[in-house]
C-alpha cells in the first residue's frame, strides 16, 4: 500500500509530506483547494505525463516521491528482480524529478530507471479512477486476467494448469514437426548435390588428424637421404667398435670371479648387462630406421598429392582439413534424414494432431469454467448497480473465441467487460459507454465484487460521488468502506456520506502568507473531522443542526 507521499514545488505546494494508512483514506476540501494537485503529483511519481507548468513559480524543478510497502511476491518485486534492481520487501520508493526544460528523471529505490519502467511498475501498485488517466480494468487487456482471478476465488476447480501444460506440449510438438518438415524440404532441394558431395568425401575418406601425420611424413621423406647417411654411419660405428661384444666379454670375465668378490661386483655386472642389452636394442632400432627410410621414392609424391587433395576439399566445403570427417558424417545424416524424413514427418504430424486435440479439450474446459464464473460475476456486479444510481444500467462479461493464431497458454478466449447505461442500447466498452462519476461508480461496483483477487493494493477514486447525494452517496461510501477491508482506498470526495466512512481523514486547504498562496494538508482529529463534515453538509455557515447531522453520520453503522 501507499505509505508516504512527498511533494516539493508542485503548483501551489512548496513542501508537503503525507503519511498514509491502511483502510479508507478520505481527502476533502473546498473546490480549488488543491486536491487534484495531490493526485497529479502522485501520478507523476507513478510515471505519468510531464508538464513543466506544474513546477511552482520561482522553483527550478519539482520532485515527487511515493513510498509503498508491497506484499511478498508482489509483481512489482518480480519486476525489480528482472531489471537487476536492488530493493527490500519493506519499502519501495518511486521518485520523479522534472526540470523547467520539461526533462524528467525517474528513480526506484534511488536507482535510475526509465520512465516507461516507472510507469509499468506504478501500474502494478496503484489504480486510479477519476479525472486522471486510468489503468487497470479500463484496459481490455486486463479483463481476462481479472476474470480468471475471480474464477479461482469462487470455483474449486482450477483448469489453468492443464491448459498451460497442454499448450506447452502442443507447442513443442508443433516445433518438432516444423523442424522436421523444414529439414526434409531443405534436403529435397539439395538432394543431388548432397549425394555428389557425400560420394566425393567417401572416395577421399578423410581421417581425423590425417593432415598433421601426412605433413610429418612429408617432412621426414624430404630429409630421408641425409637421415639415412647419419644412421648408416652410426650403425657402422657400432659394428666396428663391437660395443656389445666388448660388454659381453667384460661380463664373462667378471662373472668368473664375482663369487670371490663378496658382492662388490654384483652392481657392476648388472650395469654392464643392462648396457649390453641397450646396445643391442640401439643397433636394432638403427636397422629398423634404415628399413623405414628405404621406402619407395614415389611415396613422397603420393603423400603430397594426398595433402593437396585434402586441402582442396577443405577449400571447397569452406572448412578445415580436420573438420572434413565430421562434415562427411553430417552430410550422411542429412541423407539419412532424407531417406527416412517422410516417415518421421508423418510420425510427428500424428503427435502434433494428438497434442492439439488435448490442448483444445483443455482450453474448452477452461472456457466453460470462465463462462460459469462470468455469469456469477455479472450477477453480483448488477446487484451492486441500483444502489449506486445505476439502476438502468447493466454489466456483462463478453467471452469470445480468439483466432487460432492468437491461441496461447491461457486458452482460446478473449474477454471484455461491457456495460449498457440505458435499456435498449447495445452494450459497449466501459471506457466508451460510461463517463465521469458514472464510470467511477461502475468501477467501484466491479472492484467491490473483485475485492481480494487483484495484485494492486491501492485504489484511488477521484470524486466518485460526482452528481449524486443522499442515499446514493451513502451507498458509495458503504461500498468504499467494504472495499477498503481488502485493499487501501484513497478517495477524493465532496459527499459527507462518503467522508464519514473514512478510517483516516485529511483536509486540503489553501493558505496565503507573504503574498504567496500554498496548499496544505492536515490530518483531522475527531472534533475537526466532525466540523469538516458539518461544513460539507451546511456550506459556508456551519450550524448546530449540521454538526448534529455530522455526528450522526460518523456514528452510524454500515448499511
């Protein structure tokens, strides 16, 4: 709810701070005292339109801050999280600054935001009905959500989840079918080229890491003669020196006296034996290297041709040589998809049709639940209209089927709240058929019935009592008080019957000092409140009879 409003330099307000409370908050005052200034300032904090003319004379800019205490899991907190904005559950501060040049800056919890975001955030917190721009239920886009919230509060069954799950399944099946159809169509368009390319790569038969191995072999073969000379000389040196034979001779001689050496020759014999073995292995390795290098002279030519063929294929297919094996696999997969694509498409088409049928069944069940809830909503709203001097008016909830292109997770329905203000006239949208105080009373009746089902925790009614008095004004006051049991309600009123229902009462007035006129707001004590209501009853001159009538209104029970 709204807990605090701070206004600086707005029209007749130089500095004003108001602490609001829960329940029904009433603002009264003579015409022109500045009540509309307060609502206009709040509208700015909620992201409303900027008008530099609102800046108080002599000031360079205006500032308005509104503090809210949203409930846990309120949509506003989710919006902050989505934007990466920090905040806490106890206080949400919306601030707007406007300069003489018409430029404005917006802040949420002292962090700069766009005006568009501020407006969207404000619409989740406050709904205003009256002379200012209206949001919420006057927007047809909100009617489906409002009806669903009412349906959930009155019905035991909640078919929303079944519809959403069926939509998700159908969407996934549709996406899979479209992908398969596109893949098949694409493969059919390039079938000949695809088969030619696969055959070419099959003939080439590229292998992973083949390029590096070929490059290494080519480098080796290019230097084969030089390497063979060095290896041959090394082999000759080993044979000439007969190193292995010398080591074996030394081992034989030492072995004959090892038993008399008390173990002193054991380590030496092991070392000599290992050296003899390794000398033999070295000679063998030299022989194998010579055998490997003594290759066909055409091997170098074949290796270079293979490298050239691989690099040419890589250029053709715009990839690296190392990527050729994977590309060949991909092409084979596409051919396999082509060969079995028709069967797969048929299978997916059956799955899509089944999922569609399940969704339509769930959506029709949801539509039936909405139709049932709509009848109850219409009945209850229409019962509220006669006491509000709307006895000739009727309210109805229109549920129509959307085009298939607009079906979604919440079903196949579009919902619109409509009214007819006089018998015989066709019903139409709320905002177009009703006007002024009549519209506000329609919204009051609707809000009373929908109480507790919507996220907004603050409702503002600006002169909802316009053009009414007596019993009708009393009915308006009674409904505002009833509504205020579930949400915070701020009402600007000229009707004493409405003002008397308030839980908290502020009086807005003008004062002149030093040649300047300013607007001030004061919270009324019980005695001051009685005097204010008496003024509203009697006019300029307050009589004892008016005070008695005011006392009667203040002490009277809710009807």
